[in-house]
């Protein structure tokens, strides 16, 4: 089976439990189990080639420009971990089916579990470190879902958050480390990186990369001082704890250290960081575990301790230690998963996990007792079980290790850790199963149904078999995996057997076992001392750190983002000014290469009007109507300037937009206050004036410098000028750029315009749905209204203008491809033609005669433009490629057809619809009852005979 | 000519920013309009100034053409800025009608966000 499929199967299968849960819990569990089974079979097919030492690969270039390739590889190490993940996963799926209660949403559980499984398989099969990072983050996310599976429990939510925060931030550090590593080597492919040990270790960036990658590994594998999240993650259901926190996720860090071992290990930095951390973690976890009363907490700290053990072995940097590490990973996965499941069974059957409330279960739950005891003795390192073998190898290695010239430090501390490890393992057996039977269990305990004990029993059988005959059962596997870890070099001599003769390790084992028993016998006294000792509580520290970070972020956010918009504007403009100043002081500027155009008298007059009007706006801006008029002056001069400076299209667009904008602003001013009161202090006004003057000088100087110099590089405009007629079939280059060369931009822009208009419509609907409507209906206008709201002359003239205006619009539209004009301008012109009717004859009159909805116009516009673009696909051309040709019908002159005109039609419709919808929405604010008039040309009756007042007088 | 255009851009930018820094909606809208003119003219001018050289191809004789690309960009910018102006006008109007207040700044006693819920 292809490696792609193995990695993808869990993800694909994750869909089924969520769907099949409607068909029952068995269906969901079977779907999850079948998926895992298939993936496992797919993996096992590769056994022959893996055992030969071959590397199976599957390669796919995903984003080669980034160095991100979906490359997978399967060597011994990847095979071992994939086997653990899928094999134990299968057992967990079986176990969880019987463990979860009726209230738990089981479909969700299996979906999360399969997502997690897929992410884990992805990590161990990746041959590209970027791909590996993606899967790495996915495990953090999916384990968050699994730990927080019991959403109703605060411990579950907090534990999930803590795990995500710790492993997630470690993952961030690792991303940085991996990128550095990839940069050193020049490739992100793992198989390439693993060939470059000398290059990496000689690089000055070796140490930062090492520390960052190790941060990721240590957080994931719960190494000191990041170990604290693991016990809190035990709030998860037991199947999750057994799967994530014994067999798989916490081993991801170990996996990565083993994976990177050939290139990262062997230096002093590696030894002192990794081995020391591992040693501390091993000892500390073992000591704490002895004093935990919660079964799962005991197992959690023991897991921390064993992870430390493996980390330490990897940290030694010797090949034989790496072999021991691999062997212990296998052993630990078997006995620890079995122990977690045992703890889950005890919890499930007795209703408590508190060791203080348990004891004497051996007769009540004989099967569970047998399973738990064998697994725990293996954990304690009692022969002939598998835990003994790897612990022996570990102790042997510590004897050969010197730490800062001390021969006794490492073996001494390791012995102490082994001693505590034996003690808590014995405690697990004696305080839960041995001792007198009690009568106050929360539930009546008995052995569970076979579904629950089958999975741990299978693992325990492995524990015994591996212990008795390890060389035959796991010997070849250990050899293949170890040679993959040490980079394909020759394996050192080792033997997986029970009896090695009278070695120091044997003595240490004996001491540890006897010492463990002794320690347990004094447990009650030790516990008193332990409880009296002051201990740092990790959760309190974590919560404090998070609290401080939260307050700090809130402080920064509240200071910078306090809802005062003008402050944001000042910050932004100030920052831009600072950047500009920096560029000005550090950059260089070339000599002037262009002659300035002579100043003529008419443009000078225009300039005076523009600058005068602008300054007047600043001065008189409190009078809103006046400043609006002045803005109009500025806009008109800008459009004339466009025309003068050879941009007729811009001039046409600007002048028609100007008209629409003015109408819009006038309409809105109808409802807003007419004056702006003084509400800034003089100091603030001076500050603002200073900022704006600086910004003005900056932008003016920049464009002045630009205008007097030629382009530093050839522009692409030459291409447009050269190809406009040949390729686009039009002589108006600006229009051809809009509808052809850069048609995709234009397409996006009409969509944006349409969305803007729809926002306006939606806002209007929302506001008019509130009590604002009643306010508007009873509103008194600012100024006395004209008695003749629809002057006869204006009505007549606008109606006569209508066909002419439409004609102009059509003319501008059709000439657009070759002469100034086009869809944008035509849309605006036609919109103005409609608006004239609104203004002259009134909103109600116009709306009654409206035959189409403006929304529809926007929609059709976008659709037509899109369809034109799609049409190119049918001719095997890219989206929006246009075509054109010429037709000659005698006696008419030759004329051109181009598909671009269809696109321009879309633009026209969208612009027309958007402008009309915006103004139409605003007009609805102004609507009041009684405005509707039968005859739009009528004369306001109130002006000639104000009869109401007379009638009132008569009544009085 | 260049000096006129550059100084006009500078003056419109300055006035626009000054108005944007006011504390009521209407001056801010006017300021944005002024800034839009300034930015559009700025962008247009990056194609350098040319008289009597519109980018409309002449089939009959060789004539100079101005740079058409900034013009195409500015043309859509003008239309889009109308759409944006219309949106902020409508937002300003709705806010004023709903609260009878046309300050752009949040009041000091309005809380920035709801107090975070902690599990």
C-alpha cells in the first residue's frame, strides 16, 4: 500500500464515525476500527522490505518553490512508531467502545481519535520537515479536542488548554528550529538533512537550531520543566490517556530526537542539555509518582519519568544507548498502555481512582488483578518481564557515563530513580489489589466484560513474551530500528537476554527492587513528610504566567486600541511619516533627468482655485454645506487637470463620480447636523496641523522628486501600448487595459463595488427596522423646504433629457474600446440620467416607474463579466482572454466586434446597479408619508391655500 | 507644471489628513474625499506628466503617448473610492441616527470588550 494512502486513511476514515453514529455505536466503532486495521495492514505489507533495511518512499512535489514536498518515507524507526500508533490505536478503539458511557458522543470521539492518529502517522512517515511540522501542529490541535472531550468538566477544558498552550508554543519554537536547520542544509527533505552531520554541527547556527528543536521535543514529551501539562491532561477519558499519553503523542518528541539523532547528537551541547534534562525528569517524575493518590496521576508521573529515561538514553549520544532507548520505547508502550487501561477498568468498575479508597480487589477482580500486576511488575523492572531488560540496559549505560568528570552522579541518580520507580509500581499493585477487602467501594466491583480487558490482556501477553524471548520476538525489529536511528552505521554489540552475568547493572537492579519494597513499607511516614514539604504547584505558576501575559496583552491592546479612531489615525500617520523620514535620511536620490513643463496661465488659475478651495475647506470646515461646495470645486479642477494632462478617460470618470458623490453627500447632510462644533483643544489642533503639514510636505516632495526623474527601470506600459491594438483590438489603451490586459482586476473591482452597494442596502434595511424609522418619519428638516418641491421647468427638462442622456451613455459605452469612454463611465452617466428623474420628480414617482431591481443589475453585471471570462475556457485559453475581429457590411464603414464589449457590458451593469442602489438606499431615509403625489408636476397645495390653519381657527 | 501638481498633492494631502483627525464623522468623510483626490493624482502622476498625448492610438501617424497603466489603475480607484465613500457615509448616518451622536471616538465609559469568561 502506498505510504500516501497509509497516511491519508485515518483522515479519510475520520468522516465515517461522525456520520455512522446515527447507525449506532457499534457502527461508528467498527468504522474507526476498520480504517485503522486497513492502514495497519497497509503498513505490515512493507515488513519484508523494512526488515531488509530498505527505505520505502513516496514522493510528490507539492510546493517545490517553498521546499515543501509531500514526501513520505518508511524506514525502521518510522515503521516502529507507525506500528505502535496503528496497533495500539486498534486496541484503544476496541477498549473505548466499552469504556465510554451512553451519554458520551461516541462518533465525535472516534473522529477526533482518527484525526489524531492520522497526524501521528504523518509525523513518523514524513520525509520533509515542513510536512512534519504541519502534522506536528495537527497533533497538538487534535489532542486538544481529545483532552477536552468531556466538555462539561472544567478540569478537561483547563487541561486541554494547558496542553495546547505548552505543546503549541513548543511547536512554534520547533518551526523556527527546523527552518534554521533547513537553511543550513539547503533542503527541507529529511533524507538530505540526515546526510549532512558535519555541515550542521559546524554551523554557527547549530546551537540555536538545536535548542529550538529540543524545546519542541521537550514540551511534547513532557520533559522538565514542561512536564506539568501531562498530569493535567489526565482529565481526558482513559482511552485517550492510554493512547496519547503513554503510547503515542508524548513519544513524538522522543521520535523526533531519535530521528534527528544522526545529525544532532554527539556534541557536548546535546549531551548536557538532553541527558541532563532526561535525568532530572526521570528522577523527579518517579519521586512525585510515589505520592500521588489518583491512579491516573500516578501513571502520568511515571510516564513522565519513563520519558525522561528514554530522553536521557538518547542524550548519552552513544550507539548502544540509542539501542537501549529504542528497546525501552517498545517495552514502555506495551506495559504502560496496559496499566492505563487497567486503571480505567478499576475506575469504571469501582467508581473511584483514589488509591486511598481502594485495596483488596484481587479476589473481586481477578482478571484485572493479573493484568495489572504483570504490567506493574514489568514497570518496576522485575525479571523475566520486558521492563527488566531495558531498565537493565539503561543502568548499564549510566555506569559508563561521566557527567562533568563525575563517575558516580549519573548512575547514582539513575539508581535512585529506579528505586522510586520500583516503589510506585509496587504501590500500584499492593494498595489497589492487595490488602483486606473493603466494603465501602463507591460501586460494587467485579471484572469487566471481555471487551474491556481483551486489549490490555493482549499487551500483557506481549510483555511476558518479549521478556522471555526478546531476541526472537523483537530482536530483528530493534536491530532495524536502531540502525535507522544511528544513521545506517554498523550496530554495536548488544544482546537482548535476561542473564548477563554479575554486572554492575544487576546489583543496581537488586538494590532498586529491595529499596523499592523498603520505601513502600514506610510509605505512610514518608507521605507525612512529603505533604509537609513546600512544593511549587505547577498549575498555579502556569495560571499566574498566563494571567500576567493576558493582562499585558490587554494593557497593550487597551492602550493602542481604545476605540478612539483619531488616535489610530495619528499612530498610523505618525508611523508612516517616521518611515518616510527614515527612507529620506538613509536613501539616495538620482539626478534630475526630465525637463519641467512650462507653467501656463490657465493651469495656474486652476491651481489657485484648487489650493484656495482646499485651504478654505480647512478653514471653514465647521460649516458643512459650504465645505461640501468647496469640495466640489476641488473635484472639478481635479477632473480638468486630468483632461489637461492627457487622461480623458480619467476626466470623464472623475466628473461623473463627482456628481454622484455630491448628491450622496448632500442627501446625507440632510440628516446630519449642519455645523461641526468646536471640540478639540487648541493644542490638539496645532498638533494635528503639524502632522498634516508634515505629511503634505512629504507627499508633495516625493511626487515632485518622482516627476522630475525618468523611470529607473523600463516600464510594462510599453508592452501595453504595443499590444493594445494587435492583441486587444482597441486603440484606447486605457480601456483595453481595463477590459483585457488587467481584466481580472476589473472583474474583482466590480465585485467589490457591488458588495459595497449591498452593504449600504443591508445597513439601510437594518437601520430602518429599528426605532430610527419613527424618528425619520417625524423629522423636521434643517432648513425650510421649498414650497415647490418639483419645479415644473425642471421636471419637463429632465424628462426630455432622459433619452438624450441615455443616448450619450450608449455612445460613450460603444466608443470606449477605441476612444475615451467605456463601461465605467457609461454606467455613471446613465446613473446620473436616472438620478435626475429622482431629483426632479421625486423618489416615490421614480420608484413606481422603476422596471428592474438594482440588485439584479449588479448580479447580472458580475455574471455577464464572469461568463465572458469563462467563454475563453471553451477555446482553451486562460480566463478572460478576449477575442475580436472586424466586420464590413456595405455600405456601412468597417466596424469591430470584440468579446471585450460583453465584459464591458458587465462592468456597465454592475456600476449602474451599485451607484443606483447606494443612492436609492439613502433616499429611503428621506421618505415621509404624504410626499407621494399624484401628479409629479403639481404645485404644493400648502403654498397657495394653507387651509388647515383656517379650519383650525374656525373650529376654535 | 510639475511644481503645481506636486504642491497641489501636498496641500490636498495636508488638508485631508487634518480633517481626518477631526472628531466628528462629516469632516472625516470630507477629509477622506480630499485624501482620495490627493492619492489619485499622486498615482496618476507616477506615469509622469504629458500634454496632448492621450493613450489613444493614432493609426495614421507616429505621436507620443502618455503612460496608460497608472490611468487604468486610477480609473478603477476613482470608482471604488465612490463605493467606499458611500459605505462610510451610510455607516456615519446610521450611527448618528441611532445614537444622535456623530463623534467618531468611542466614549471613555464604553467598555472596550466584554469581560472574558473563564472556564
